C-alpha cells in the first residue's frame, strides 16, 4: 500500500503534511475515473475531486467505440450499469445523397449487415457521469461540489497550491499532484499558455436533442420502404447514424428514454451553416432537412427546450501534457474531432497513462524520463492521429465511394492495431496512445497517404462538377470486423481498390 503525505513535515498545513495527495479539477468521466483508478492502485491516497456543478446538466449524446467500451466496461466495471441504463450501440452507418436522391431508400448507405462483435454503448453522459462520480466517492475520494477552481500555482517536484471557491468563500489547498479534468475549459493549459488551437482543421458544430425522430427500425419506415428495411438484418436505430454531405456530417445518437441527440459538424472552409435570426435549433433543422434522409427523420420531430448548443473552432491541443506535479486528462489535454467518436478513447488513454505516472512517483521511481516520454507520446499521438484520419477529411466525407474505402481501412486498422491490444494484453495497453510507438510508423504513413489522396480526388471532382456521383442508390453492407488477422485481406482488398482508383481517376490530381 502507498501511504499519503510522503513529502514530509513542514511542506503542508495539516499535521505537517499536505492537505491532499491529488486534487482533481472536474468530476465528470475523465476526472472521476482518474479518482477511481488512483484509489484502486493506491488505497491510501487522499484524493479530492472539485466539481463546479451541483448536478451534471444534459450534455451532447455520446457514442463509445471499442476502446472506450473496454475502458468503461472492463476497467471501470460499468458493464452491468451500462447495459441496464443505456443503449447498446450497433456500429456506425453513413448515408449519402446527391441531386438524384429523392428519398431515404435512394440514399447510398455504408454500414454493417448484422450486429457488431464487441461491446459499446450510446451514452446519456449526464447519467453516466453522475454514476462514475458516485463510484469515485464510494472508492474513497473526497468531493467538493459545487466548487470552482479559480487558480493553480505549480511547483515542479513540490507543493501545488489550488485555490477554489465554494459559495462566496475561497479556500486554498495544497497537494503533490493536480489532475486537470476540466474539459473544454482546459484550465491549466489556458492558464499556463500551453493551449493551442488547431488552425489546420477549422470545424464548427451545432447540436440539439429531439423528440419524435422517426425510428429507423420502426414499422412506418419499413412499410414505406420495404426493400430498404429488409436489406439490413441488424438494428439501424441503435447505431450511430451519420448523414453526410459536402464538407459536413451529422450524428444521430438514440438515448435511453426516446430522445435523440442530433448534431452537425462542418468544415467552415467548405460548408455553409445557415445564419440569420432563427435559433440554433431551427437553423440545424433547416440545414439537415436539405438532405432527404434528414428531412424524413425530422419531419415530425420537435426540439427539446433549452437543449441546443453551438461551438466554433473545435480542435485544440496543448504543448504540455504532464509535469512533475500535474497531468492533463481527457478534453483538458486536447480535442480533435468527433467523427468516429475518439473523445472517450482519448479519455481512456490519458487517464490510464496519467494514473500510471502518479503511481510511479508515489512508489518512489524517478519520473523525469517518464514525464518526458508521456509528453512525447501524447503529442506524437495527437499529431499523427490528426494527419492519418482527420486532416482534410471533410473534403471527401460526403463521397460514398471514397468514404467507403477510407472507412474500411480506417476501421480495419483501428481493430487490428489499437482495439486488439487491451483485449489481448490487458488494460496496461491503454498506457500507450495510438501511433506513439515507432513500430506503428508504417501504418501511420499508409493511412496519411490514402487520406491525402482521397482529399485530392474529392477536390478535383468538385472542380470538375462531379462531386457525389456515387451517392445515389448504392448500398454497402458488410460483416463487422473482429480482432483476427483473418480480416487483413479485407483491408488489403480496399487498398487494391484504392490503387485501381488512382489509375482510373486519381492521375488527374497527382500534381
């Protein structure tokens, strides 16, 4: 067991010891899960969680994918709770349209024909956050709520000073480690000047909750479009459905109880979101109803009052992820893009690695080299993940044939190279973020190459007025990936189709 207060007399205020070993700024998923794992690894640690809200408000519906599903279900032990209180997710689906597309059944579709093989969930985040925070307190963490951290004074290798406000009174506490889990507020990164906006990826988003969205698996749509309904053997409704267009995509996430989280993300260089005096929710409905699938699904839907949101310039990162006395986890460290739902994967990796770093220091290990590696790994992972998956993705996200190949290779390589690690080697694999190891370099260069080429082809199609030529009346329903190397031929097959596309069309954009 690791005992608290190991700095020694005279450094804190309580009995010659610091007030706490760790102060965590933020009590939602990233902060509360950090508290749970720290108390699990070192039961003697004094952990304080400071949460500014008296109760978590309703947040954007959020989908887990296979890594975050592993973290929530197997690492945090939430599988039973999630199965009872949330919806089990059935993969991802994409819906495309062009000028010839008249209805839902005409829209080109990408998605699994059957149900998926590994567990993941559609989350109502406020419900999940409250449960994880409850479990953190149950594990022995102290909670101050509502309370807001107003300032942090960092001292490398020494005593960190945290000022917080509760009601109208300010309090100062001292600790060995500060964990910033403040989300988009990114308190430490902004306070210390480490915060950096990702100017190469100027995306914005609007989202809302809706009632009365049509059920993808319901009788009404099945009777209206019987051939369309019979083509898929699994559930479309509990998938994360993506309705996509030129320079934009939207998420449709069903939530327990019947509400649906619907939002759009767009590249501000390509797509134009409606402006004017209408509310954000009204503009969102107008925008999505231009797509025949969006028009069908939202025809009878109504907005949930007071639950619409807007955010510009989404992606950012930090120049420092950790130091001798602080770590940044989740969105407080960086945010990239919501496509493919990587945000909770990022929580899984940053929390696991940060807990390992703090535990190593408490154990008495030299940590200078560990901190350097932590910073290098997460900086490299963020930049490479961006270059391989997201840079200029919105140039072709609305192109059925290009996105089909990219999705097959993106998803297949994610399964073989990322998802397989914790399932085969355990939770310690989550200490190593994607693309941070040199052995992953060839895969990074391969993914970056096809992402760049598809973006170039899409730009050339747009220039030649041939955008979206394959977006009508095509359907690609596939068998979900597994963790077996037997799926490798599917990735190689997609790569071969990419090579053929280069010879038949890509040469136009080789320059």
